[in-house]
């Protein structure tokens, strides 16, 4: 038995932050991860994928030179991308820097598989830790593979393989047209890879506004990315360096196959049943201070993807700050989720915050929407190639505030910030209409969308 103040199980972005802050506050903290300190984001997620996308966008801009400024011949090379991810992002997928940072903050770092054995107790590598204040769970997700006949017997890629690839394949099938699949599909296509996206739903980027997903689908079509929606994958096989995907009426072949079809929460083996929680649940329910709801006794917090509030690094960090305050007995705002922003880093980028129009209608709100096209705005017209996009606003008409918004276009994720402020702060749309919008910016299209909103009496 080893007595400590807090055990943090899983060191994704939020867990690492909790362990660091609590140790710096003087608590004795044991921080446990079975893989790499920092979790999915720095090694296999946000950071390497955005490095790939940055490189792919540079290629795309290079190819646009003839539209504006002369001639260009663009020859892509994957080697610098791999080198950058290996050397700058992940130090060859080694977490020593993160481990040292955490130790310097005063935490004890343990690599191993942790398991709850009861309230406030965690077993790892044969040692049982008793945590006087409690345990914080941040175990995140693993890539999920759909139950497709034959798939498990093939050497398919997940995000963890594709972002370590030393070469770009000649052709790639991406199973799943969600944010991860869409981002990587377009990036690889820009490296000259023949890409096919297979999506079971009727459209890619299902969770975002249909108008937003159409802008991206049109961009993909224009770039030669084959997108097959509404498909049913009968089977997958692999022979002589080729994947074959049987879709019933047609087959698709490629050198590599990336499964980007959702995530599986790391909960079943965590010992949740020893604290009265269901190990088969999709998420750990938490209250507005990140305390696990329904757990035996006190002293159990959960943060990040496993709380089911949005699988985003910023959510993990947001919840981490709240858990830290609660553990240290500090005042501060409790969790609120009415203005959760998220960005899909395709080109054009898709930024969304709060509710979609459909979600607002399903919630019974009296809804008004305003949509404006970015390409015909002054800045979009100046920008020319690559200017596709839109702003969509969703207003709760009776309250006169935005409950959701989308920003699609070049820098759509940056333009989103203004909309996030509006939704988060429940700024009256009347007040937003009285604001001055700098000319000629992309965000000026928000003003046009507000005018559309005022004219929409539906
Ligand atoms: C390709 C890709 C791109 C992404 N891009 C973005 C993006 O642009 N923006 C964004 O906001 N989000 C993005 N995400 C999502 C983001 O990576 C996650 O939301 C983020 O990592 C937060 O997850 P987390 O804190 O819940 O835990 P994770 O990062 O998943 O970390 C959980 C940790 O817990 C450890 N663990 C699990 N079980 C145990 C156990 N029993 N014992 C010990 N350790 C355990 C794991 O080893 C892991 O290190 C992306 C994800 C992927 C896959």
C-alpha cells in the first residue's frame, strides 16, 4: 500500500495537466499511463495530423500559383512530413520530455496499466495506491474497428499507423468520412495519393451542418477525391499488397486502408465495477465539477473523451481545470456545454459551435437561421481560388441570441472565435448587428449572415 493524495489514471492532455497542477500545488500525485505521457493528441492525433495538413495545404497553395502569380510545378515529398512528426512533434514517439516535465512539477510518473480496485484505490504494476483526496480518470479512447468481415485479418491502418507512415502510399481507402477521415483523406490526396472515402451515412462530416458538409464534399470532388456515401462494406481482404473492399455492387482496391470509423472508450478494463459504475458504459457520467455520478463514496473524477462531452483536446483541458479547482477546493465556474467549439481542418476548414439547426429544432426552440456565402463576399472574391465557404447562424428567435453557428472557409476555425464568443456570452443578435466588422475580412460575412437572420421569418 502506498498512500498519496491523488492518482491520475491516463495522461491525455487533461490528465497531464491535472497531475502537473496538483503536484505544483503541493499535493503528492501519482500519474499513470500505459503508453505515452500526453496521450493521443501529441503523438497520434491533433498535432501530427495538423502537421500533415499544413504540408498538404502548402502543396495546394503552390498549385494555385498559376491562378494568381506565375507558374508552378509542385512535386510532393512525404519525407519532410514524416521527419517533422518524428523529430519536432514526437521525438520519435518518445515521451521522456513530457515525463521529465511532470517529474519537475513534483509528480511521480508510472508507466503501466492502472485499474481501480475500490473507492480511492488504484493498482498498477503490482502496487496499490490509496489516494486520500481521490482518483482522476483520463483514459481516453482507442481507435475502433467496425465489425466488417475480413477486416481484422488485414494489416489495416488506424490513426496510429498512418501518422507514423514513412512513405505515402500510391492509393488509399479511408473507411469513415468523419473529421479524422476527411482531414487525412484530403491531405493524402494533395500528396498525389489516389484516395477513396467510404462513408455509411448519406454525407461526410455527419455531425456538422449539412450545408457545411456539402461545401467540403464539393471541394473533395473538385480535387479528385472519390467519396462514396451510403455504402455498406460487405468485406475487406488483403493480398499481394492490395486491399480489396467489397461494397456489394462494386469493389474498391488500394495499397493502404485507413480505418477512421469512430473511437472506443478505454473503460471496460478500468475496474469501474469496483466503484459501483458500469464498465460497459460508453462514458462516465460526470457532474458540473467532473465528479463521477453514481460512484461509491467520494473522490472520483473523470475528464476528457470518456465523459462523452466531445472528443477534443480543448474539452479535456477545460474539464481538467474544473477538476483541479474542485480537488483544491477553489471557487470557479462549473462546466457548461452550450458553446462547445470544434474545427475540422479540411480546406475549407469547418468550424462549429453550439447547436446545429436540427439540434435546436429537436430541442423545441423557435429557430431562425441566417446563411451567407463566403465566395461572393468581398474577401472571398478577392481570395479567389480556395474561397468556398459560408457562415451559418442559428438563433433562438424568442430570446434573440445565437445558440449555434458554423464558419466554413479559409481560416474557418479562426473566424469561429467571434461566433464562439457570441454563443458563449449569449450576446443579443441585435447587439451583434450594431458591431463594426473590419473590411475586407472573412469574418465580415458574419454581418451579412446576421442580416439574413433578420430577414428570415420562417
Ligand atoms: C487523428 C486525430 C486527430 C485529432 N485532431 C484533433 C484536433 O485537431 N483537435 C482536437 O481538439 N482534438 C483532436 N483529436 C482528439 C484528441 O486527440 C483527444 O480528444 C485528446 O487527446 C483528448 O483525449 P483524452 O484527454 O480524453 O485522452 P487521450 O489523449 O486519449 O489519452 C488517454 C491516455 O490514457 C492512457 N490509458 C488508457 N487506459 C489506461 C489505463 N488503464 N491505465 C493507464 N493509462 C491508460 C492512454 O495510454 C492514453 O495515453 C484528434 C484525434 C485523432 C485520433
